C-alpha cells in the first residue's frame, strides 16, 4: 500500500493568537495528534492500529446480511421450481414471476430499510453504535422466521419488509463507526470494506442458489433463507465485545470511557492516547459551537446543508451507474440468452470477481484521491454500458449473448473496485462529526428513495412480461451514469488527507469542490 504523506504545509506550527475557546494544553496535544496522523503512511497506520481495522471490519460485516437477502430475492426469480410454484406460464411453456411480484420482492426489504435508517440516527445518538447494532441483530434473528416459514409471495414480501428494518440500522451505522475508529490514513480502506461485505453476501448467495438450483421442491429456496441465521449470533458476541466510538463517547461527555476506547483501538502509549483524545475533543468543541443536541433539521441548516446534499447524491448515484445489473445478474444473464444453469455459474464468477475488485479498491484509495477514483470508475462504466446497449441492438446469436454476459461481468467488476467502495468513504468523510449518525442515515434513505423506483424500472426492462430489453438497458443506465459523472465533476469535494477539523473549516469557508485539494489549512486554525 502507499505510504504517501501529505505536503509539509499541512502541518504548520501552531499560532496561539488564532486559538479561541480551546484550552491551550488541549490544543497542543490535539496539534501533536493531528500532525502524527497526517505524517503516517497507510502501511504504518495498519501496523500501529490493527485492532481499529478489525473492529471497523466487524461492524461493516453486518452489511453481509442486507447483501445476502437482497441478492437472494433476485436469485429466487431465476430458480426454476420457485418460478413454477409462484409464477405464471409464458407463451413458450416456461414459468416466470410476474413483474409486479418481482418488484415487490426486490423492494420490500428496501422499504423496511428506509424506515430503519431514520430510526437508526436518533437511537444511535442516544445509546451508541454498539447497542444500536446489537438491537438490529436481535431483530434480524427474529424476522428471518417469517421469511423462512412463508408459504406465499405475500407473506414472503412481508418478511422481507420486516427484515429490512435492521438492515437500516446496519447500513446507517457501519460507515460512520468505521470512519470514527480508524486513523486518518486508514479511513478509506476501512470504510471500503462495506462494499466487500456486499460481495461476500452475494458470493454466499450465488453459491447457495447454484447448489440448490436443481432441487425441484421448496428447499430450493428455504435452505438459502435459513442460511441467514449463520450471521447474527456470532456478530452479536463480537459487537458486544467491540469498543464504542470515542467520538460518540466524547459527544456524550464520557471522557474516561473514550480514552479506554482509544487505547483498545491501538494507541500504545499514554501520550499517544491523550493526543488522540485531545484531537477528538478539539473537533467536537468546535462543532458544538454550531448548536446543541443534533436533530434532523440541523442537516438542512448552514454549511451542513451542502454536506447533506453531497452525501445524499453520492448514495443515490450507486443506483445510476449500472449497479442494478449486478444486483440482478442471474436474471440478466438468462435474459441475455444464457442457459439457467450457466447463468447461475456466471453469477458465482461475477460475485467472486467483485470480491477481488473490492480488495483492489484498498490500493486504489491509497494511491489515488477520492474524486479521481469516483470519476474514472463512473466514466469507465458509462463507456461499457453504452457498448452493452449497442451489442444488444445488433442481430443476436450465440456470440452476442456471451458478449452481453461478459459486459455485465465487467460493469460489475468496475463498480465493485471503484465507485462502490469509494462512495462509502466519501459519505463517511463528508458529514460533520456532530451529525454523522443522522447524516449517514438520511443519505442512505436517498439511496432507497431512488433505488425503489429504479428496481421497478430494472424489472420492467428485463422481464419477458415487461419491456424485455435485455442488454439494451445499457442505454438507460449509461445515460444515468453520465449524469452522475457530470454532477460529481462539478460538486464532489476532495477530502483525502483531511482531518475532520479541516473538513469542517473547508465547508464553513464555502470552498468550491475543485479547490478542496489545494486549499491549505493550518493546524492552528479553528474556523
């Protein structure tokens, strides 16, 4: 990994005349702590803070459950016996799940998660990341029973909706917690593991549905549903043992508990621990000047409005860059003319390649800046999506079928290595510390608000009882991805190498997005 360090002008010596409302001793420790984080390379930080990486990964691993269930539903519609049991017969004698029920299965969990993310923010502010996540895991264990014993599409949809509520807890808290426990050089790698968790979930689903695809009974889908029980209980034990975010503890006035958390996360000396604590306290004190207890309305006030809009747009953009092709990969392969068994094999290959791409994203985020990865990743998929549309528009044969399938795999690979993981890094870094739990929740709700109609649109485009566009959907997703690229070019700020204090100052000064990279903020500055 890169050991790139920030330019020297980023760590100017402090000038006491510019410091107001901050204790001098606290300032000195905070400056020393921030200087040390700025001067650390990625590999050095990983060696010094392995426990911070571990606990960030464990929290992010809760996303496996949302990924598992979401991909499970998209694979159900491609299961032969499931379609025969709950579907309708088509003109060629095969069976398919009607578009309205496909959409309901795909959207039910997202609707529940939409409710969950809005519950997560206030609950997290009250009881912390650990206990909110534990509550979500208990709910997850309980709601899986409904899906497992469902004997109709209606009950299965209800089960998915209820499972979605704890998903909202997980996706709202994971990027926020990971960004708060990881030191500055590791924020990108730790938050990028969210996308890896999606890939792990999809790999398990692809393997399970491929293994049970040949069964001609109800266990073809009930066993994969039951596999969800593998995750919650072990995660409950680990999350219970995890340290609470020191940032949350400081915001609650629990200084000694915050110091213990910092030591558990990897600070090896008293001096290093107190410097990290001082850096957190300084940033929290600066942000406290903007208001008291955080509320949802605060997200729309002052400079936080801009930060909220960026968070929402980055989250929503995940639905406009061709990612939904990956989410419905098996069905997409079948509609592209690939046999059912080969489609499940290709889906398993795709998910494994996504996992490899996720690992590659750790190096990309270390070597390149956030804007660079986002823009190049999105731009590359714009090109491939339009090529997919062209490939589906010419006379079709065996070769064009496989060309469309390969393009679907490539689009998924690029997304999993670039836009997907870097989005979580951008989201976690953009929000202010004071409003982070609320900001990540509202940002994720923007994702669901755009995803729900997009899932319906995607189902209509692919389904034989809908528009039956197959690979021609590349024109649609290529156009939406192009809009995403243009908006990111003009409005996405660069926050690599920036502490949360520096990010606060840049937003307060209303620095334009393309000047974030070059604006110098002295260590002594508070506003």
